[in-house]
């Protein structure tokens, strides 16, 4: 029997998720249909799409820009949330809580939201052989992308985290919010600074901003260095990675993170674990 999945976004035509999940299905020997689903940018339209999809027998949905916050709000108000989704304040993976549904709870009330973005990043770094245990991490950016990866990085056993942002108040506010949301984060050593003031030697430097997709560049200090540099963006030459590659760092873009978070979503929905290394090799060869 074919299992049905969608990815909801606006815009959505560019999404690589159907290709990725179709490969996962071939690897695990199950039959799926995975479609892109455009949705008008408002909460009522998003809720209507979700209701129609799951009432029609849908198994799981991915959520991308600009609906991750709306999906979070929907699950927080009427459904359930994973710990990672609660801390991230965003949902990228939706499924139904069958127990709640069978107990007579309305469909939207049975929605369960997860966030696999941060663990996808961590899993990709580990697959590259990058040492996260006891690592000194610099994370640039204080938006949703940064928020979603801080808890998984801490769970991976890092020694310290420095959060840098052009606006210091935004970085400080994010750390305060996350410490209040999670005792794990509350216990972690986290420093904040302006991006231009970030300097010194780090094990891993992560760009969680989208600035590399424009003509702009980050205001990086000449004294900032890292053994590894990771840009969560992908799909083009990224100045952030070029900068640190020239300084001798090993680098990676975020395509492996995309595959990693998708693999975790697929496992949540189907119970099938994915050989992410093999899947990544196959997708890179296409």
C-alpha cells in the first residue's frame, strides 16, 4: 500500500524533499508518494491543508518556510510537541498521535510536531568525522535556524558555545529564552557577542544566517579561526566557506543537514532507519 507524504511551503517548487524521500523509500523497500504542497501564507490556509491531508489518509508532512512557527503554534495549542520542537519554537515534521486519535480527540488535536533540523546537523557533522564531544563551538546568527540547533549541539557533548549576532541584544535574548525553556541549555556555558567581535580559535564555526545567499558577507574578524567551518545554506558557492577554507579549515555546506533531517522525519513516520551516508553519496552523484 502506498503511503502518502507532503512538504508544505511557500514557495515550494524548488524543494528537493520529494527526490530525497523517494530515494529513502527505494532504500527501505516501501512504496510512497511524496508531493510538494503550496499553501497561501496564513494560518487558516495552513490548518485547512493539514486537515485535508491527514483526513485523506496522509501519513506525514514536512513543513518549511514560512510555516514552521505556524505548525508549532498549531501543535502547541491543540496537539503535542517533542522536546526539540518545544525548545526550537518551530516544527518541521508532522505526524498523527494514533493513541489520541483513537481516543476520540479531533484530528488537529492529535497532531504531533517534531523538529529534526538540529539533529540533522549534528548527525551530518558526526558522519564527516568532526569532533563534537568537548568542542568549542561558535554559532553565528540568532534567528530560527540557530535556535533549532543549540539543544542538539549541547546534547552532543560540546564544551562551550559562543553565539554571535550583528545585534547583541538579539543573541542575549535568545540565550535567555532557551535557558528558560530547557534545563539542559540552562546548565551549558554560552557566551554572546556581536559578529564583528567574534575572535579567537574554535573547533567548529557554524553560519546559521542566510547571508551567503546574497551578495553580502559577514563582518568576520581577522583573528577568528576554526578547524572546521559549516554553513547551513547550500546550493551555491558560499563566501563563508571560501573564507575559512583559505585559512586551512575543513568545510561543509548544509546539504548533508538537509538529508539528515529528512532521514529523521522518514524514520519518525515509517519506523525505517536510513543509511544516510549511502543516500548522500547517491544524491551527490545525480
